C-alpha cells in the first residue's frame, strides 16, 4: 500500500517512520536519543491524535524494530500525552530504556500529578518538554528529572530564574535546537547539562591553527588508500606501516560486522577476501574514526550510519556501480568537523570522484539529492524528505528500513 495515499487511518494499517536525534552531555558523550515519529507521508501526525501516535511509536520501537537497535542501548526520550500517562501506558515499558516526555500542552491536575509521581517511584525519568514556566507547572518541576528548553526561544535570565526554583542536585536542564558551536558554548556557560541538536557536526575553523600530527597521518592514509592506481601490494604496504591501524583493521574484520567463519590473520588475507574497493572503504572508515579521538563519539557513529545509508540507497536505486562512491559521500559528509578545515579545502586533497565532490560542496546532482534526503530524514523534516524521495523515485518505506538497518549496522561496527 502506498503510504502517501493512506492519509485516513480508519481500519487501515499505517506505515511507521522513526528517526532519532542525539542528546549529548557536558563531556560530549551520547546521553540519549529523542525518537522522532512519522506515520504515512502526509503531514507529521497527520490524521492521528497524540495518543495513537505515541502508542504506535512505542509499539514499533520496542516490538518491531527493537529499542536497543534504534538507540544502541541508550535511553530513548518519547513524548507521552496526558491520557497515556493516566492509563499507565508508560509503565508497560522498561524504565531503564525510556524517558517520559511530558508534553508542553498538558494542563496538570491532581490526578495527573499523582500519576507522574507513580512513574517516578517506579524509576522512570520524567522530562518536561519545551518548558515555559507557569505557576500550575510547579508541582511537575518538583518531580521532574530533566527540564527541556528551546534554546532559540529562551533568554539567559530564563534559565537563571528557573535554576533558583528547583533543586539543582536533582534536576538537569536540556537545551534543544542547539545547531551551532556558538549556541553550544553559550548553553554550556549558562549551566545546561544536556544538549540536543547537530552542533557537534560543525567544524571549528581557526585561521592559522595547525592540524594535529596524528590527523595529518590518517588523512595521508585516506589519500593514499584511495588513489586510483593503488594495487594490492601498495595497499598492504600502506596499512602495515601503521601498526595501530593494522591491529584495528584485523579486529574489525573478525567482528560481527563481517561474520567470517574462520579468523582472518593477515592484511593480505583480508585484501583477497574483501577485494580492493571494500578494503579501501573499511580502511578509510577506520582512519576517519582515528581522526575523531578528540570529537564526540556521536560524530563517528553518524558518519558510519550515513555511509551505510547512502550505499544502500544506491543499491535500492539500481546504482550498483556507484555504491562505493555513495558510501564515501556519506562517510566524508562530516570530515570537515573531524579536522576543523573547510570542506572545499579538504576535498581538493581527497581522491574521490567528481560527483561526490560536487555533492559535498552543495552542487545539484543525483548524489546531492540523496544527501539532502538523508539530512531531511535525520532531522525529521518529513515534508522535505518526501519531496526528495519523490524526486529520486524511491519508495519511502524502503528509506525507513534502510535508515534503521544502517543504525543497526553501525552498532555492530562499533561493538
């Protein structure tokens, strides 16, 4: 059934689409993910009420896709309506895997506040979503674990005033819609504990700043490994010269991500099993990960998800000769954030194909359309996503499956 035609859910099965957005702590470690939900491909939450939307998200997350696969074992932030909290739906799911987001449009009465207290006693984290203070919300503030504030709509004195009203040893403040490093620094200085947004994907470019030697070395490996004339012997020599990289590569190829029955014990053996193109992909991915030692782990994870996503979209579109190119496009889409240099400067040094370079520099081509579709899906910008899916003539359900499979695949890579 075509999801776009099914805007009326009466008696019909709805297609479910889930994306995730990372929430980082003050050490730039991934604390949790907020799950973003879409049913069908009309407007978000099109003809579904909030109760049904949250129920479908929970059902699909826990029973169909697997919460551990979606969040990699991190806690999931999920919106709950007043009705679902009152009827104890939240209590049906493991408290260690989920935080209960209390929607901003809920008007709390004594029955609702007691239901929240019951959840608190059972070990659930309570999150006040898009919080703006009103006197009737004070009882919820007294039991909340996290207060979530739209950073783009708040003023510095708002957070300072709220801090005076709560027990700071118990309550954490989360800044959402943090999209730039400047916003992150401002929120950090104001005392926010958690940060939601894609600020960590942005490079910090400082004129005259030297790139650390180990990053230069990894960049050189990426350049050499991807030279068109590199043969088996040359590739083996490059990786053997870096003992740490050789060790990590053999660790990786013997992991669950590959599933070989017998142990691979040499670079030469790995090369013969994988072939040149696959070998280049994996060594490049390991080198890129090595450049991220001083970056949030989420940056590496997102790069891996993007690489796999673009590769699988290529297969779905019948672009089988271009899967490697699209893998590299996804993988290198964040390389500027890894080494804090402008993307155009980096791409001048990388031996990747012309369509990949054009796409990463924002020039319109088919690769760029795939990239834009990916970004729209990541951010839960469903209308924009739908437009690119139609342009590429790709089935939306296939994209949702590819996205979730890519997360699962990245989890196995990171294991």
